[in-house]
C-alpha cells in the first residue's frame, strides 16, 4: 500500500505544468465497513457515486494517513490532521488526488494504467462473460433488506462473489467495472475478451464465501459537487 502510494506521487511529477480540470456531480454517499483480517480491525471508508457510474470519490482519513507515512519519513510527524481526496474517472481510468497536511499540499492527475506494471505471465486468452445471477435471497444492511446476486465469470462459477444492490438508487455498474477489467486485460497482454451485464443500482455489500469484504453502515442521498482546476504556469 505504501509503495503504491509513493509511486503515485513520483509518477505524477510528469503532470506538473498542465491544467487539470474536472467537474463532477455525485448523487450518493455510502459509509462502508471494510474488515482488515490481518489486524482484526474494521476500517470505515466513505465513498460517493454518481448515477451514471462515471465517477467515484472518497476523502478517507485513512488514505491521507497512509499517503503521509509514505511521503514524510519523520517518524515524529503528527499525521492526524492529514486529509486526502481521491476521484476516479471510471471511463478514462484517470485518478485525481489531493493531499494536504498543514502547509504541505500535493495534487496530481494520472492515468491508472500508467501506474500498474505489466503482468504478462498469466494472460487470459479465452472469451468469457461476467455473470450476475439473482439468488432470490436478501441481505439486511443498515436496517433495510436488499436483493443479492452471485457474480462470477462463466468459466469459473465455483467461487462467486455475492453483491447486495440497492435498486432504488441507480448506478450504472457496468460503467464502473467495465473499463477496469479491460485495462487489466491489456496489462496482462490477454487476447481474450470479456462481456458483462451487472444490474444497475448502488452496491451496498460485497461478500465472498467466507467473509464480508465490504458492507454499508449508512447510505445517504447527498448531492456533492466536485470542481478541480489546478494550474501551474511559468513564463519568461
């Protein structure tokens, strides 16, 4: 985690000198509980979505502290006031990141594909579909019942994930997931292709066979406007 965050900062140096402009309107805010089995703790992360599935936003304190530890090597430095905001454009796979700690501030925009290493030792050369199969069961989450779906590739249905989806809050999940999978196919130099058809709706829970991976503890209809415009202009 720390190495990845530091790599983000170093690669982002190439972005200095250009304008980074973004406008996004988020529709929902979900506080997720995410268990950390190794430390036997549960982290809470707030994530905002727009209904088109184009943007994902978080301003997690945990992200700010992790990034601060990666950049600032002074062990006595108090990182409790560090803040970080993160926006992902799911169609372009572009990250907008802003970190601040007192008078220290760092901002960058970069393409996520440039960050990830090429992993061509296990390419996927067959065509497959990502199947979302309705189970007929439901999950009680934050005081409300939500339908569940098994999510699995049709080539390996034995180890599905279970998704709980709030259909009353539209989110285009195909947009959220599709470009990420396509990027991973490119990074593994895979010759196969993938299709998917995941129901629209806000994902409020994700589970594997043994554990809860993430589950909403609160869900809000919060309209959040995000405007980013950072310029660094030099003239002689």
